[in-house]
C-alpha cells in the first residue's frame, strides 16, 4: 500500500485500499482562485472530533522532528509564503502546513512517506486551516476591496 501511495502521488492521484480518491497538490495548483482552492480542500470536520486521541503526543513530537521542520521550510518556499499557494494572499504571520490527506497516528509512528510528501502539503495561515477543517468560509480572509478615487465620497 505504501509504495502504491508514493507512486500515485507523483501522478496527482492518491488512492487507499477503499479506492477513495484523495486531494493532491498537483491538482490544487491547477485551480485558479483562492476561493475555489478552499472549496476543493474543505473537509467539514467537526469541532472536537478525534484525530490522534490518546496518541496526541506523537503528533506533537512529529512536528518538532528535524525531517518535518525541513519539509515544512521547503513547502513554505515552494508556495512563496502565500496562503494556499495563491499570489496576493501572502502570509505575514505564522505558517500552518496543511496535509491534504489527513495523516494518522500510524502514519506518524511508521514515518510513512505521506507525512512528508510535498504533493500532500500546502501552506496556509491559521484562519484558512481552520476554515478548511470546519467548513466555515467566514473564517477566510478575503482580498481587500479595490478602491477608486472619491468612491467613499457621497457628493461626487
């Protein structure tokens, strides 16, 4: 299964044994707008739904390991520090690297390639990451309104 995942990730399609198709970076970057990329990625998880449960310590250890920190740095550079890799959505605060296919405690425990594969990762900011997981579009920071001369002046 692991080799199939790795091979499939290079082609832009990831399948598991249930033949479910997962999202990939290769597909994501073909989507032109930030809003469409958000719609492609949103997962509609529930607040409080378990991810690592009692194995949460694995998650915390994983994000501190040197291999992850180097992968994270490469992903931020690849995406030019932009939210969902979209120009015009530069991140000026903390970066969150989102796994397009959710990783499990077993993935982390066994250091499976899916944890580090660039085709499974995208740079986001915290608000976007939360919006993806909880399907709440109101959390997204939208582009500023284009202003023009005197557009706020009621008598012109």
